[in-house]
């Protein structure tokens, strides 16, 4: 399936809106761990927390699924792919990976996704990318290594690394599929409908993996400890479902529609920085000097990438000879 990037109707304004949505998505996704960790420490299995967040968000988005039920006939492959890769695949592979390798290592491998997106665009679709955009990805990946302190875990498990790489590949699917159809004008699939059905598909898949009937449901009726503060478990679950899942996916997909998969993917690296800062403030997990430096490098890489790549090229396949988009890229920077 070719990767298409589309042109925003409002030019720089559309790019600004897209960047704002990408940042909101990163903040929302980044806040999931801060709310999930107290629930896990209170006795819930990590996979059960994942199932609760996806199933809860699917229930919230159910009215939109009913409203856009025509998508089931028009774009069944897109809905199935988004649910399998963008929802269930990322979550299941990541949580399986952290059971075998350190969390920092798994997170770093997963967030190689922006580099994989750039590689897909450059080598599979044979579309030129600017050196500045490539440099932004390299800086973001290097900074992320400092944020997660990858050197703290050196015992690598081959299966665990493959699972983390699977999460990265699924995240590539999330960014690419989020952009599919964005150049089709009035015929473009509504992103809210795609998200709603993706969450439903993800719920079905995760139900088989997580087996929620074995969950300790009583935990949700009590409280969880957040750095010495007792917080109702249901309140934390509400944050995970409404903000860290529903809002995060909606703003994330809309940002890809206004930017491009490769640019939105690099901005998404900020999720790791935001998650670390929130853990510092809310959970008392202090940042080390390398983490602070790494966070600054991630920010720099994201800025370079988004400022050097076009927000939305013309509405045509990316691999059709010399185009206005390629000329625009040449004007903005030397193509790799």
C-alpha cells in the first residue's frame, strides 16, 4: 500500500494545527504510564490494564462507530489493519517485550518507529527526504536513548528484542494507516470512524490475549497509591480511558492527517520525555542529568524534523517521477 502525504488547505496554519495536535497526543499518551503504574502496583496485571484502556475507549467511541458503520463495507482492510497494528499490536508486543527485556530497552526499540517510517518512505516508496529530516530522526533516537537510560540494562533477550521490534513495526503501521485516504477529499474515511472501529478490533484481539475474566476486579473499587497520595482506582482508570486512549488516538490520527507519517512520528518521540517528566512530578521518580540532556536532544530532533519536511505535499502518489513535492523538498534542503 503506497504511502500518501496530503496537502493541508491552510498551509502553515494547517501545519501549526497538526503540530499542536501531535503535542496533545504525545502528552495524552505520555500520561498513561503515570496512571497505569499505581493500578499495576495495586494488583492489576499490565495486560489487564491495557485491555481496560482499549475496551473502555471502544465503549466511549461506540456511538461514532454506529454513525460511521458504512466504513465497514467501504474500508474493511483499513479498519482491521488499524485495530490489529495501531491498537492491539503495539500494546501487546510492548507489554510482552518488557516481560523479557528492560523497559528502557523496549521503549527505545519501539520508538525506532520514526526512523522506520523514514526508511519506508525513502527506500520502499523511493521518495527523497531531506538530510535535515533524517538528522532530526537520528537526534531524536539518540536523545531517547538518554531519556530511557538504555545503558542501565545490558542483558538482551533475543525474543524480547524481536517483540520490541514488533511493537515498532506496529507503530509504523499506526502512522502509515492514519494517513491512508487523507488525499481522497470528500471520499476520505472519517478519522473518528477509523479510530472507533480500530478500538473495537483491538478490544476483540486483546480479549483473547489478556483474558479479562481472570482480572482482580475488586482492585477497581479501592484506591491506589501515587507517591504517598491515595487516589481512587476508578479515577485513574477514567484518565487512562478518556485522555490517554480516546483523546490520544483522536489527536494523534488527526495530526498525521495534517502533517505526514514521518514528521508526526518524530514528534511522537516526545511521549517518552513527557512520560519521564510526569513520573518525576507525580510519582517521585527523579530525572538524572543524562535524562534531562536527552530530553533536550529529543526536542531538538523533533523541531529539526518538523521544520525541514513539508507538512502536506500535493495529492498524488509519492513515487511518480519528478513532482512539485520533490522540487519543494529540494528547495528546503538537500535530498538524501
